[in-house]
C-alpha cells in the first residue's frame, strides 16, 4: 500500500519501511501503482493463503511451521536445526 517506484532507476521504495531519498528530483518522479491499494493487498494475501493451503498436505513430511513472533535468533536456530 505504501510502495512507490522510480521509473528512471527501477528502484522500489516503501514510504514507511524503505523510504525514498529526500531528494526532490527523485520524489517528483515516484510512481504509485493503481493496484497498490489495501483492497488489492487483501485479495493478494487471501489468494496466497489459498495457494499455500492447497499444497500444504503434499509437503507435510518435509516442512514445519515456525512461530515468527519472538526472538529472531531463537527462530533462526530452530530453522537451522530443522533443515540439518
């Protein structure tokens, strides 16, 4: 929803998480895609979840779900242990 792209350089920014430079020249040429809306994002996330759910059972023997909330080093350790 906060994405902006620079057609000259091809760089993609996010207004909150990866803001573009303060340079007025760059700011003036940033483009906001017409499909970059909250409604479109909700639809894309819903479709993603449906796609994942459709194949989850097939890969259940070689995958594991991890809770991504918490200490990132603990999460990384748990993932590393699983893939070894």
